[in-house]
């Protein structure tokens, strides 16, 4: 991966920094509750008002932006939890992002190619970004493309990442958890920590954004393996072995395809903690369990029924990861990732998950 | 900790190595099924017959040794699973251990001071040991004493350790799992791997016996914290955070009080995998959950009722670990271990587990 040059450097003016949250789904609204409170508490650093870009839709006959701005609740994606009144929903992206010093991206990455040109058109000098988007993408040559790289390249600015064991509804409920901020830019990292850190949401900074982001994507592949174990009725020994082997292959994959990955990253919330949460809860684990139990079912059917239209990230990532390690003749070094792919897509016996 | 000098070195004779298994409880019998098969399969390396020392007791009016030798099953401690017929139960320790080249210790460590002099009296030159005993002990000055050190010192021989995510009944059932062999002696490690490794029981060697053994003890402290979370009804984010913070404090404790600990050890089965198994299953987690839910109950009452007389290892270890870090003025560096101790023994509010 190439090092990134940034067009702008944040100017250390006295003006409070303006924050734009690009996205308004379940996770975006949960994090809005935290950053909306922090900008008010730290109004010498941040402008309290946060613009939240909302993909406009009608909910019960009303515009979602109107509902959010009048009732301070996203009744569709995070019902039951109020948003701070200083978080303002805006349907026009340019209007929402104009003047922002900090762009917080939190939405399905498929949206980015369409949105980034609009943001770039009104980008404020010195602005920087942070991505809360889990997942990786792949280019037409089958090479890995980090979501943060799409943002970096699309806007020409620095982009940190925030990942961890952060089930959105539990964060919204104020349950204690941790998160990992991966950055290459200590000054941005320091500001972003002030934006996100809270008494029940502990943010650790690590200088390894690629490692943090890859953990967030690869854990979903391991979760499929954990789900296969559950579907087969295997006990704690076997499931723990699969999770451990998954962590080892995550590390190996990162080291092989990226420079500068730090081992400590895997001990952070984005690493072992998120892996545990995802392998015991989470939709990838759940669908993989059903895949084994209900032998005829397809992944697409489960997305349509069990997930009510949501997409599984683990299956897509498993497929692309497999193609990368196959093309680089490294299948024998990734026996678990290989087995997960073949069970998921080549009708291999799920019991082979425990015959590595 | 001091480096150990060994009185004997294993002589590379052509004679097959004789194995004595000291212990016949649940875990000892599960591992007997594996090593009993391996000594037959590798009879150029090992004498097939394995002597198993049994603490004699009457079960349904019959001697346990007779039951095992006639029915090839320990109906009290591992009912439902046959032992290989080449595993022979012997009630006299000297008779069982005489002539043994490899001593496999698998019994509560409280037995050791009484047993080791008998073993030493008949010890064969070149013999070496391996400990499957999880837990640590403490001397009268409150210093840490590794169980393997008790064996090393008591017998004056090398002692490796075998630890991992190995719930005994799942191992007996032949479920796939992994285990970690910690050794300082590569030749002994190689022999022991041949003794323990099996298609469904994968053994990795690491040259860090202290790290392996400490993981096996300290994970039980973290499991108390995980159990408190469960008792409070906390979700996956919080529990994952507690497990992660526990892993970090396990590492920190090892580094602070022992030399030569390797970071990779924590990625082995004895580390992250056993920690996961113990924090989702296991008696320490279970009793900690009940401790929170049933506010009046004591640890001793739970040992007597819930555990049917079995001892909790986590509470004793939590207490001793606390005293060590308190005496070395390091409480602030171990906020989780400190909170777990205070909740368990000083009536601190369990909710403080998530206020670190």
C-alpha cells in the first residue's frame, strides 16, 4: 500500500471545529449520541452543532429528516433512543458537509463513490476524515481496497478509522465498551479521541489504521467459521480453536498484504474483543449456523429473510480473501480461510472446519 | 524466577520410553485416552503400557483401581468413556512411577508436596515431567510459586507444561481442539508432542513454559469478571471489553513478575483460546454470575452446593494476585484485577467492573 500525501494540513485556528456525520443508520445514530454530547461538553474545541447527512426517505408518510429534527429520534434505524438536539438532520450532502473540519463517515461503503465528489466539491481546507465503516472492497484486478483509502483518494485528505466491539444498540444504551482509533496523524487522532471518547466509550489510539480496519473486515470471515461450529453443535474447545486460528490467519493476512501492521493492534478492541463479540453474537455467525442446520438454504435467501434485506459482510469478504490467497499461491498458509470459503461456496462438508 | 538446573539429562537409549500418568480425575482420564492410543501407535518411541496412579477409593463398594482395570472406565470421574486397555491403574505411587521416563502430572496441586518425595525416591535417571495442572501457588512470603516449579524443585528434573482450551469431556469425546506445550527443553518438547498430539488434539510447542502456565491460572481471574458481567445482564460489547482488558492485564502481570515471557504465547491455545472458553463456559464464570444474581451467597457455599465440593480456582488466584500487586504498589496498573478482587471479597458494587 502506498503512503498517502495529504493536500491540506489542519490549520490550528482558534475557531471551534465543525463536525459533519455522513450517515444516519443504526451505528451512525448510536455514535451521534456520543459525539453530540461531546461537542457540547468541549465547545472550546468543537462547534456544538453537528450536521448529520440523512439519506432521505419517507417513514410513516413523513420525511426522515423532519422526524429526526422534530422528535430527535431516528424511529426507523435506532428507535427508542433520543438524539441530542444539536445533531441536525440534513438531506442535502453539500449543505451538510459545507464548512466541516471533521467528516465522520458511517454508512454502507457502496454509497461512497457517489457521495465523495459532492463532498470534495465543497471541501474546506484542512478538513480530515474518520471512517466507522467496517468492510473492505476490491478493485477490478482483485486487489484489496480499504474503505479508508476510497475516502483518502476520493477527497485527498487524511482519514483515520474507528473500529471495535461496538454493537450499536448496546452503545446507544450506554453500556460500557471500548473502541480503537487507528490513525497515522497524531494531531488528528488527538482531536478525534476528544470527539468520540466518553466514560462508557473508551477510545484507544493506535498508529496502525490499516491493521485496525482490516481487523474490522476479516473478523466477519472468522465469524462464519464460528457459526459453522455452532451449527454442527460443537463445544467450547472447538469453537475457541477456530476463533484462535482465525485470529492467527487475520494476523498473517495483514502482515502478508500490508506494510507496517503492528502486532499490538490485535490485542485492541478492534482485534480480539470485536472478534469475540462477532463470533458469539452477530449476523454472520447466526447465518452460518443456519447454513449448516438448514442444508438447502442459500446466503441470498438468508439476506432476504433472516436479515430482512441487510447484507452479510462475511460472505463477500470470505470470497474475495479466498481469491487473493489463491492467486498468490498461499492457500496452504490459510487453511481456515480456505475451509470457510469452500464450505460456504463449494458445498464442502462443514465438518471440515475442524479438520485443518 | 531462577533458571533451573537439571540433575539428569535424558539418555538417548534405544529403549522405549515408559510413561506414568500421576492422576486419574476427569482431565487425567480424558488425556489417558489420547496418550494411551499414542503409545501404542508409536511403540518404537514409547512403551505402550502406561501406569496410571489412582488415589484409591471405593466406588459403589469396589476399589476404583479394580473398576478401571476390569472395565477400562473411570465410572466416577469420566463415566461413559472407555480407557485404552494399556492404561493400567495402580494405587501405589512408587510402584506406578518406578522406571518411568516421563511423568505426567494431572491432579490437584495440593497433592504434590505429599507425593513428590515418593516419586523422587524411585526416580529413574533421565526422567522428565510435564504438568497438566492449572493454577498457581504462593509461598509464605506471598510470592508466586508455579506448580511446575514445585515439581522441578521437588524432583530436581525438567518439567514442561501442557495447557489450552481443553474442557475434559469434550476432549474425551474426540472433539477437535488445540493445546499448548510450554517447554525450555526442545528434545523433551519433541517427545512430549509425540505423546500428546493427535488428529483431534493439536499440540503447539512454545519455548515459554512460564507464560503458558501463568495463562492457565490467570484466565480464571478474568472469568470471574466475565461472570460478573453475565450476572449483571451486560451485553456482548461490555463482556468483550472485560475479556480484552483481562488479557492485557494477564500479559502485564506476566511481564512484570517473570522474565522471558513471549508475546506470541498469548495468541496460543493456552492464551486467547482458553480465555474465551473459560469466560463463556467454566465454573468460575458460572459462580461469579450467581454471586451477582444471588446477593447473599458466599463462594464457599457455591463450592459446596453448585460445584458439589469442587474448588474454585479463580477466587484463590484473584486473592493472591491482588496481594502481590498491592504489595508492589501496582494496583493502578491492574484496574480490572483490582476491581474483580474487591467485588469478590470486599463487597464492592459489581457494577464497578465496567467503571475502570
